[in-house]
């Protein structure tokens, strides 16, 4: 993992370029820990997650690590991944933007889908090829791809195990924007800057309310009512509304 902090922004690079940034158990633990620390850092208002090297965002879970696992180990691998990294990122109060700079396959696309926003370069190739290996997506792919691209598209992508281009991913709603490789980080920073001007307290409430609608057993509308009400007790709400009345820019602290 490489972490760089610039003002209110953290940029995290998954750094195993010779293995196309494949996610092994140690990388998942390390990335989970780094993300937790960043989420607790009140100076950081947005995170960009990307892959080192020119070739890959993340080319999947590490096949060489798990290919001899049995049923029990397979289940533990999936559950730990969900808990330690994928759900953790999705539930972070600090927004995470995936900058997809190359192959995002299997666990790599699942990682990008657990982020709040995705931007892909024209070089990106995305897919969930697990069924070609005799396994299925195990880090949330069967659920999050259908949420983002619709069930029919998700079925086709997962069952054919084929890769899609960045243009197709935009058309499917899987990524928000596509750029040249050299403009990818700039585009992500532009989005991050717009996010950073807003109330961190309100942003984390908005994420929680939006996520609730996609979590089984939770009522998204109820969560929205709860988080909306909660906003009225924050310093950010006082500052944002007072700044509006006083015709000045707000200075949010996230409290
Ligand atoms: N797990 C473990 N190692 C991986 C990997 C993965 N998911 N993806 C790539 N690598 C490793 C390769 O084994 C190779 O390592 P080596 O040099 O020690 O042999 C290195 O990364 C470079 O990959 P290589 O296959 O030589 O690059 P390529 O340009 O020919 O092909 C891909 C690129 C992405 C098409 C190909 O690596 C691939 O199909 N990877 C697996 C994708 C996948 O099925 N992901 C889902 C896993 S559940």
C-alpha cells in the first residue's frame, strides 16, 4: 500500500504491480487497516483508490493463494474479505473514489464497486471472470453489480465471464466517467475537490442513508428520516445555513 495525503485528500495505491495488484489476504488486511485509519482522520475529506503501474487497478483475488483452499477456507476467505475490506469501504463516512487505471477483474472490480464513485480510464477492462475458474464472485460482486448495472446486465457479465470496456461500463451505469489514462487522477481530484467543499457530517449521513436502501433488513426511507433529523444537531448545519444567510462561504469542520 502507498498512501499520499494532499490537503484534504488521501490517495491510496495498491502496490503489487508485478502481480497486477492481485489481492491476497495480507493486502486485504493492510488495505482495510489503511482505510480505517483514513476514515478516522478528520482532515481527510475524500479518498482516491487506484492501482500502481500502468496495467492494472486490481486483476482479482490472488488465485495462486486460494487455488488449493477447501470449502471451509473458501467461506472464511469470502467472509473476512466482506467484513475487513469491502463492506468497510462501502460504509466509510469519507467518500472513496475508485480510479480504475487498467484491469479491474474479479475482486478488483468488486473493490471498485464497494467504493462510492468510479472513474475509469480508456485503458480499463472490467469483468467478473470467476465462473471461468469454477468459482463465483465472493466479495460482493453478485450483489453490487446488479445494484449498479441492473440484474440483466449483471447476469450477462457474470455468466459470460467476459470483460467490458470503459465506454460500455459508462453506458451500463457501472462507472460514472471515462477519461484518458493521463487525465484519470485529475478527473478524480476534480470530483474530490467538489466533495471536500461540503459538510463532512452531512456527507457521511447521506452515504449511510443511501446504503441503507441497499441493505437487506433496513428501510432506506426510515434511515433518511433519522439522518435528516440528526443533521439539525450538527455544527456543520449551523455553519452551512448561517453562511447562506450571511452570504459567505461555509467553513465546515465535520462536527
Ligand atoms: N491472481 C494471482 N496472480 C495474478 C492474478 C490473479 N488474479 N492476475 C495476474 N496475476 C499475475 C500473473 O500470474 C503473473 O505473475 P507471474 O509473472 O509471477 O507469472 C503477473 O500477474 C502478470 O500477469 P500475466 O497474466 O502475465 O499478464 P497478461 O497481461 O498476460 O494478462 C490478465 C493479464 C489480467 C488478462 C491475466 O493476468 C489474468 O487473466 N488474470 C486473472 C484474472 C482473473 O481471473 N481474476 C479473477 C480472480 S478471482
